[in-house]
């Protein structure tokens, strides 16, 4: 029993230390910005960073993370910090910004955060020890925000617009929103808790009325035979836009709020609806051990074979897919798994869930912790990160982890008196008897009585889960993919005939080289032109009317279609995995990892598990396109160079000749970042590259600058190039520190001084302009990895695949020949950071012997 208490106490204290690390870094480096960027140690302000699309809709310049964290501070017994935070919110936060935000995210994070803060503030005030000055200021802000969200409900259906302008509402000339037609089911169905709580706190019924109307409309539009709802619905007509159904992203919290609305509001109709949907979920969606999406009209037909992390709340499975692939390599520190772990432990008392929490804590520290907070996983395959720490990490993750290891006596209030919103904000259960202005029974509700036979569907079905070898389809496809090309006779290219070169096979996409003048002339005859883009790519565009003849136009169309098909095929079958650049020197010690684009030449890091480790140095000339003039500084180092002005393979040969043991190419497009671009692969130059034996990796501009900044600040910077991040323990860290303090320190400092001077010189050198390059590099279409193709006129590269967002094909084949064909892709990259944290000596010092004894006892029991 003693060891069990020590076990719980140790991890409860560790959660507190982790929270302090994240919260203090937000307040120090980011506040009053909405979010912390933990890799670059600054705040994320919307409009000042590259757009991340819909992800940025949560940001409204209203100190999002602080508001989202308010009630977490009280749960963690940080009442002093809570009081200070509330004063900052009241004093600093402005809700009248001219900015378009997500109605859903603003409701659950900001409105919920204000209401949760108000709930615990009045609780503390009633206890008489804290917040005696508080006079409902957070509730007044919540009411103001509620009125700012109401214009979104100005639709005939009652479903809200997905976005609203905080200052101008919707459909206003200055609102820049209100033209949307669709919203997700969760977006419209996850409002009732916050809106009803706002109504009952204030006595203003309009908020609860609007939220109920939206829920009623969704219920009426369910598919009546299956009792399932789709992912996306038209807010004006109620038609299902996406007819797939599940319990993950787009629907998840709709089901959650039906059940919790019954608990908080005491309305039987919500329970009846939940039971009806739950029956359908167990019949069709639950395919143990998976929860898979199905079509609402054909519920026995799976809509996909994988699960997203959001459905981990139902009840927490995250790992398995029926086709055994990583469909989405990112992990943005989502708390749903911790949420399920907490509730399952509270329901069962099974200590197994404490072990799950222990593992989760250890992995967060091992893989997500960085000097300025915790960074979301960019790619779980490499163990690297992105510059992102969402507000829900503080609002939910640490709240659930602390509660998992906390006893009642550890809390200053009874958590059982509150219900959790989907963002884990606390709403008091006594609201169920306050200001009941809404009828408690919906007489139009259709209720399906459940019986035990319905739950026969919960049994595992291994025939569905493991129907055959996952490599079976590929083993059949592989021998057949080139049969047509090898067996069919080749025709004569009309374009080449017109050039007087005699009968030749037609130019195929796989053979095309942008650096070949003859190939470029053939493209011109086919009406295909090359357009130089500002970011260093070349876009292929076909204008049939510009072809030499109608036959040449047909050849051009075939060529463009081949290029798209070829790149699409390679995206699926020949992609190279990302690589890792891990900063291992002081003070990083492996805690910062950048996901790097691989090269299709040089050392294969996946076959060299130890990777290549060395100090970095910038080369002269910085573009690496001619003989290196500082070989003495480059020898036995990893060379840093700028993208542009010559082939990647040429750069590699030049630094290898100078004695470098590896190379990192940094993108020359200012501001390029892994936050907004997918994986980038460097292709060869169309020649034999077997002579290149060193590893070469590619970093985008933002991530490359992190290494350059580290050189400026710390002089000697050592990195590890590998296929995935390597663990760093305390012993290795101490070894590095001792090494840096002894004889090698002087040598490393001298070498780093040279590298630092090189970096300074970079700012004085003009960057290569893509428009001045007259000899475009070759695309390696045999290794292309995207649905469409673009060609860099500086460096040869292969765009990779980003499974989270596949680009739309730029060329569509129809019955009629299109007049214009385009093929283009964004240059792809992934840059990630792996964060390794040293053990907390301050905590372990007191409990080390007891913990070791506990672990020994645990092993004996096993």
C-alpha cells in the first residue's frame, strides 16, 4: 500500500511540474497571444504566421490559451495563479476584434473557458478564502461573447454558420463570412452545454433556445432507417453533404453532448436520442477492436478503414487500422486518450489505468517536451515535432492526468459536483434546477427501446479485421504495372518527326528531363509550356491551341496525363519516408528534432541505424554550386548550404569532395515552413549518383534557421542525421557536458567560430533568383510522389506525400479534350522536432529507493 501511494504521489507531482513547464512558458514567451509556439519560443498571432487553414479559426486574438486554462489552475490547486490569471483576462482580453473565428472552437474553448472560470471563481468566493473581490466579471464577458456568436444562427434551419466575425457578425459587408453552406455535425451539435449554462447563469433564455433548435434539427435529419447522422450537413436545406458516419472527427462531441445535456439539464429527450444513436453505433460502427465509419444509407458498408485520434474518447482506442498503415502521422497533443483513461479508472478502479497514465506521462516528457513547452508531434514515424502547443493541451491533458492520480483530499472542491464539457471545462450540476425556461420533454422525439440482443454486435469479428495479408494486393499489382509499356509497340512522335529527327519513340513522362533542350522543344511543339513560379518551381501547362498540330496536341494531352498518373502511382508505391535532424549538443541534448526531406541518392539512413553525427558548418559559397573554398572548416563536418542555382546532386558532390560527412540543404524561400508544406524529397540529376556516399537532407527555411540561430548563440552545434530520432538519457547528456568542458571544448569552439562567421557572411551574399536560371534541373518522374507534378528550376526534387491532405489533381480527363491542362504540386517538406527530457532529479531524489522497490514488486507480481 505504501508503494502504491508513493507511485501515485510521484506521478501527481510530475503532472504538476509538467503543467508548470507548459504554462510558465506560455505566459513568459507567448501571452497575450492565443498560443505558444514552443520551438521558436514565441506567441502565435493570427496573420503574422503562415496560415494553417481551418486550424487558425480557433485564434481570435483573445488570449485563447489563458482563458482555456482558467479552471485547470483551480483543479491543480493553483488558486493564487488562478486569481492572477482572472485579473489578466478581465484587464487585457478584447472580444470585439475584427476577426473571423470558428463558432464551434470559440464556443468550447473561449465561452466554455469563461464559464468554467466563473464556476470555480464563485465556488472559491463562497469558501471565503480566495476571489473575495470577484463580482461575476467572467460571466459578463461570457454573455458578451454569447451575443457575438448569436448572428451565426441566422439561418432558416437554425443550424449555425461555421464562422462568425466577432465584430461584424455574418453576412455583413465587412464580416468576410456568411457565404458558407455547410457545417459539421459536431460543430452545430456541440453548443447546448455552454449555451444552456450561459442562459441559466444569466437568466437570459435565448442562448439555450438557439442551441436546442440546432440539436432538434440534426435529430430530425438523421437517417431514419439506420438512426445515424452524417459528418457534414447543409445549414440551409438540411441535406447531408458527407454521408459517412462514425464517432470521430466531425461527429464525436455531438453524441457526447446529448448524454451530458441529459445529465446537466435533466431533459429525458436528450437521453432518448443518445440511446437511439448508441444502438446504431453498436450495430454498425463498432467492429471490435475498431470503430469504423460507415455510410448512413448503407450502414453495413465501411466508409474507411482507419480511425482518427478524436474518437479516442469513445473509449480510447488509437492504434489499429485494418490496412495497417499510418494514415495521419501527426499527433497534436490531443487529450482524448487521457480523458478516456481517467473516466475508465474512475468507473472501474482498475490500477491498470494508472499504468496507462504513467506511460502517457513518460511519453509526453520523452517525445513532446522541449525547452519552451511541449510541441505537437509532426510525424510519429520520426519522433519529430511541429511548432504548436494548442490551448486544449493545458485545458484538458493536465486536468485529466492530475485527476487520474489525485485523491479527494487532494482537491479543494468536490469534482463530482461538476460536469465536464468537451473541452473539460467545469459546469456545476446545480444549473439543472436554475432558470428552467425550456420544456423538459420533447413530445416529437422518436425513441427506440433497446434490448440485450442489440449488443451482440460488440463481439470481435476477426474475419472483418484480418481478412487477408495486407501485402496481398501489392503482390498482385507489382508484376502487372508495366505490362502495357513493355508489350505494346511504340508509335512515332509527330513532334519529333517535324523536327526532322526521324522516327523515334514518343517522349514519355518517365523519361522527361527539364534540363534537356530537346525535351523542352518537344513540349513546345505539343503546346506544353513551362511557367516559372516565385517559389522556385516550374509549372507545366498545356494549351492545345498552341500546339503545332492537332496530333501534337493529342501527344501533349497524353504526356500530361502520364505525368499525373506516374506521380500518383509513385505517391502510393515509391515514397521515401521522412528523416530526422536531431540537435544533440548543449543545451538541446536531443530534445529538438526537425523532420527533414530525404534524398534519392547518397547514404540511405534507414540502413545505418546509428546515423551520421557531427558538428555543422556553413560552406562557402553558401549555395554549394562550385568548389568549396573553406574545405578546412568543412572536413569531417556536416555542411549547411542554401537551396538554389544548381542541382542537389552537384551540391552533394562538392561538399563530399571537401571532406564533409553529410549535408543539409536549407530552403531559400523566405518563410517556408513545415507548418504549411508537406514532405519534400530531393531527386538526382538524371545521371548515375552512386559516387555520392554521404547523407543529404532538406530543411525548410523556418526550421533551417533554427540551426543557424543555434550556431549564432551557442557556436558549436552538433546534430545527428538519422531515419528517426534517438533517445537521449541523463548519462549521455552528462557525457556531452563533460566532453564540452574538457579538451575538445577549445577545438569545437574554434571550429564553431568559423561556422559562425560563415553564417554572418550569408546575409551579405545575394540569394539566387529562380528567374535567372537558364538551365532548369531535371525532375525525376520515376520517383515522383504527388498527384500532380511541378519542376524546380533550381534544384531537382521530388514532391512527397502528405496523407493528411492530398492535393487535388490539376488535370481531369473527360469525354471531350480539354483546351487547357495544368499539372502542379506544392514543394513538400516535413520538419519536426523531437523533445527529450532529462529525469526530474528534484523529485526522484526523495522517492528513488521506494520507486525502485515498487517496480521490483511489480515485476514479481507479473
